């Protein structure tokens, strides 16, 4: 099987390519230099010439706060770029796996979001990712939409790396304690995505590591794993001013994975332990 992966320079795209190669599958990793997803002709040319059986679309505009001031470019990437890929996948009759986000939901309440729950995005980023989902659903039959959240990986920036970086110059931090979700290790997630793309169990799924925490609890766990003494104080979202509204509830139900024969990911604590070990060994 030959798979084209967009956003190869990002956290998830990088790990998906590595996982495909680890399994002896052929991976074609592209980023903006090789294929500008906002350029319809570029998308068509690259995917056709690659001669792939599937596309795993990880590329996205993910600067959540900046998106509030850059709605046009955010939509061009997340919605129109996704439509461009979906159109070519339809023409070639190949599978597409689109990576989406918890931000497509309203973010209220306490129960885990189900894959078919009503979408009600509260930010420009969330709205454009929702529009990307619609592009896939309205264009294709052979598609997977996988919503993820709170991602961390070896390649690129993330919350874990930010916390460890701040620890180099500070001995106290404040972190939001009223947003709930599940951290997700791209190494674990990539395994699931490669499993999935080799099936025809199409549809909308949620995929995060198991377990729920707040950002404050996640930060405390990071410092414990790294053996760094840090005074972490909890604050509310209201006290921590951000341009874009964050979901208070990012809990997502993963039962559909099991129902379709896929394995749930390990706990986020287990994932964090493995991840921090790698980061510390590289120092």
C-alpha cells in the first residue's frame, strides 16, 4: 500500500510517515514546499503523480488564537485545502483520512462527545475544521474523519515541550484547571491511523489516549515525570485571557473504535512517561 501524508513537518504527519515505513508500507510525505494544499492544481498534480492508494491529511492551520485575526487564510487551509484533496481523492477513487479536532463541538457539559453529536464550533479554528469535515463528508464515500485533541509528539512544538522550556527560567507557573480533555501522543495515534487506513471501516471516529485530566493536572504530571520541582497554581479560563474560546469539555468517546475492531490507545500517563523519557534522553 502506498499512502500520501500531508503536513509531514508537523507532529502527527512526521509520526505517521515513520509508522508507515516501520510497517514496510510506502509513504509519500509532503509539506507546503512539495504540495501547497490551497493550490488546486498543485494538489491534483502531486497526488496523481504519486500514484497512491490513500491520503492521510494531517496538514492544518492550527494557531488557534492567531486564527481569530486571520480567518481568511485559516479557512483557505483548513476548509478549501481539504476540499481540494477530497476532490482529487474522489476523481481517483482513493481513500482519504482527515484529521479533525475537538474544537468542532460547543465545548460545554461534562459527558464525552460522541462522533455523531451536533457540531457547534466556538472559534474560527473550530469553524474551519468543521468546514473541512463537511468537505470530506459531502464529497467522498471512502473517508475516515478522526478527531483528536491535546496532541504532543517528538517533532514540533507542544504543551509538554513548552512546560519543560518554561522550567528552565521559572520556578512557578499558573495553568488552567477548568478545561477537561485527554492528552494524545502522536506516536500512539499514528499506529491507529495506519491500522485504520488499511481497512474499509469508514466513518467518523475519536482518538485520544485514555484518561481525562485538566491542563493543570497535565502540567503537574509533566514536571513529576521530568523530576523537576515546580510550583504550579491552578487558574480559571476567565483568569487566563486568550483570544479564541477554548472548549471546557474536550472529553471524547472512543467506543466506536472498539466497535469497529480497533484498539484504544494507552493511558495518557503511560504515553507521557514514554515521551518524557525520550525528551530527556536527547538532552
